[in-house]
């Protein structure tokens, strides 16, 4: 049976190597149910299978770790957005639904249906992309973690931005672009190949076509460029941000091929010094490229190695690295069916808004998940 680990480490002041410590570890997952009976009933009805809960993405804010959970018929979950306390005494904490059970009602489109990608911005707002399902449209939820988790905004994507038909869309990640007078979110649509742009000020979204590419599975931002990566191939592309920021953008944007990684990726993250981190799905390490120099892939963290050897001093403020190995079965009811291993990383957990990654004091934690 595979286990899921959440590791943390303390960042040394100028350490070129960092030590990992396991903080959480699960073989099976349980939830904090409204009542014991409720949990038993969910188990009986097959609404969840404790050994088949599969964490997809995570972000950290203060003492809370938010975890999105993959959902499919073979991996049913009662909630796709959950949280736990990083200070929990338990080695395998139960997952709390976020923000509440009431907000996870299957088929009730006023509630959360399927969260995949998440980001916490510098103001303490949790942005979560909801891909919806056959009945409910895709949405962007924004919760204020500093104000009793109140719902700050929910945006429903219109038909002309994101397909109404469930199988014609797959929104699975996002990055934020903090502008002087607005915050923009960029969300790749895996199926249509469009980049969805959301403006917080205008509470509006629009789709931008990217020439010749689709099936983008990960995205990262630098001050001038957006990077697009794929799980199904090794290419890494960039698109100028200036063109994406223009609302009237009608012509498809031409991406530039930056380089080829050694494998496909599910997750990329940029730190505030321009270092791009990415998982390499069939290889046993996490890759890193200093984007201020020509493309060159280096190793960050190697499997079965307690020590992560950084190419240079850690530059990011707060790290969160999630590394998962998926079994074949994991993807047998979703296309493409071939994935055997995935490694997900995340970095700059307080925020991955490029301009707003605050340097945290030494002693800040890095989280790493192993599946
Ligand atoms: C990592 O752990 C080793 C062995 O415990 C120790 O010698 C080393 O100083 C640690 N490194 C850091 C950066 O904490
Ligand atoms: C989870 O996936 C199953 C199978 O595709 C589906 O029936 C169920 O409605 C999904 N749950 C949610 C919350 O969308
Ligand atoms: C949070 O909710 C509690 C109880 O409803 C209330 O007393 C408190 O003032 C709220 N805090 C904020 C920051 O809204
Ligand atoms: C934002 O847009 C959504 C439609 O997607 C609408 O339902 C909601 O009321 C709007 N919220 C605000 C605060 O304008
Ligand atoms: C969106 O698409 C659906 C299905 O094609 C259609 O029923 C609905 O009327 C459309 N809504 C808008 C606002 O165009
Ligand atoms: C934001 O700033 C830009 C450039 O400074 C300006 O063109 C735009 O109108 C401003 N938007 C809002 C909503 O104030
Ligand atoms: C990949 O993108 C194409 C559109 O170019 C789409 O038809 C296909 O469904 C996508 N693949 C998957 C697995 O969604
Ligand atoms: C990993 O995938 C890449 C790209 O598909 C392939 O070229 C490489 O041989 C694979 N490496 C291993 C160790 O499987």
C-alpha cells in the first residue's frame, strides 16, 4: 500500500543543503465528519474509500495546510477541498472539509464540486479553481482566510470563456499576476488549450487562444513571461505576459519553445529569484532551472534521499514541495491512462504571486509530500 507523507524542514540561513523531516504520514485517510454516523454511512454507501483518497495539490497558510483531493468513480471523495492544522499532534490528521460540509454538496451548484488548483495570495485569500461536473459549471472561488474564511468572491465562467459541456474543459491549476490596480489569474484549460484570464477588479474572465498547443498541465509566472508545461511531453513554452494582460486580445498568441525538460510535469513553481521548480514525472528527482540564464535543468530533490542538495542557496521564502507517486490504477478512469508516477512540487507556499513572495525568517518550514 502506498503511503502519503508530509515532510517539513527548517531552512538554514545559508545552507546549501536542507534536511527533510516527516511531519505527517498516511496510509489511509479519514475525515472530520459532522457525526460518527455520517462517516459510517459515507463509508457504507461508498462515498469514500479510505485507502483511495488521493491528494492532488496543497498550499500552506499560517498554521493551515489546504489539500485538494482528486475525484473519480474509483477514487470517490466526499470533499475535494480540505485542510488540516500543521501543528496537529496526530501523525495522520483527519481532513476537515473546507470551508464546511455544507459547502460540499454533490450536484448542488451553489457549493464546491471539484477543486483542483489552489493559490493563497499575499492578502491571505485562498483562490480555488472548481472544474465543476456534468451538472455544475466551472467556477473560481476566493475565500478570505483572515476574515473567518468568508467567501470573498465566486466567479462563474461563462459559456464563451469555458465550455459548458463537462468533457470539453479541464481547469486544473492557476497562477496570480498582481498588478498595480488589479489581480489577474491565469488558468490553463487542458482540453480547449485556451488560457483563461480572470480580472479581480472587473469580476470578469476571457479566454486567450495559444497557437499550436493544448493539454497544458502546469503553469508558472515571471515578471514578463508565463511558462507553460505539459504532463504528456517534455516541452516548456513561454508567452509574454503583456499580451495576456490586454483584455481585447483576440489573435491567438504564439508561444516560444524555451527548452525540453527530461520528462513531463504536473506542477511548476517560480520563486522570487527567478528559479523555476518542476516535477519530472517518470524520474526520481525534482528539477530546477534558473530562468535568468539559458535553459539548463538541474536536480533539486532526489527520491529516497533525506537531503535535498540545492544548486545554490535557497532563494525562495517558503517552500512546499509535494511529491507523489501514482499507481497505474489512479488514472485508469481518466485519459490519458498511462501515467505511473507523478511528482508534484510547490514552492513559495505563502504566495506564488511573483512580486509578492515575502522573504520569511530563517526557521520557516518547507513541506514535502511523498505518496
Ligand atoms: C542535516 O543533518 C545532518 C545530520 O543530522 C547535519 O550534520 C547537518 O548539519 C544538517 N544540515 C542542515 C542544513 O541542517
Ligand atoms: C466524483 O466523481 C464521480 C465519478 O465521476 C462522480 O459521480 C461524482 O459526482 C464526482 N463528485 C463530485 C463532487 O463531482
Ligand atoms: C468571526 O466570527 C466570530 C463568530 O461569528 C465573530 O465573533 C468574529 O468577530 C469574526 N471575526 C472576523 C474577523 O470577522
Ligand atoms: C461576480 O460575477 C459572478 C458571475 O460570475 C456573479 O454571480 C457575482 O455576483 C459577481 N460578484 C460581484 C461581487 O460582483
Ligand atoms: C451555455 O451553453 C448551454 C449548453 O450549450 C446552453 O444551454 C446555455 O443556454 C448557454 N448559456 C448561455 C448564457 O449562452
Ligand atoms: C489600471 O492601470 C492601467 C495602467 O496604469 C490603466 O490603463 C487601467 O485603466 C487601470 N484600471 C483600473 C481598473 O483602474
Ligand atoms: C488535448 O487537447 C486536445 C485539443 O487539442 C483535445 O481534443 C484532447 O481532448 C486533449 N486531451 C485530453 C486528454 O483531454
Ligand atoms: C522519462 O520520460 C522521457 C520523456 O517521455 C523519456 O525520454 C525518458 O526516457 C524517460 N525516462 C525514464 C527513466 O523512464
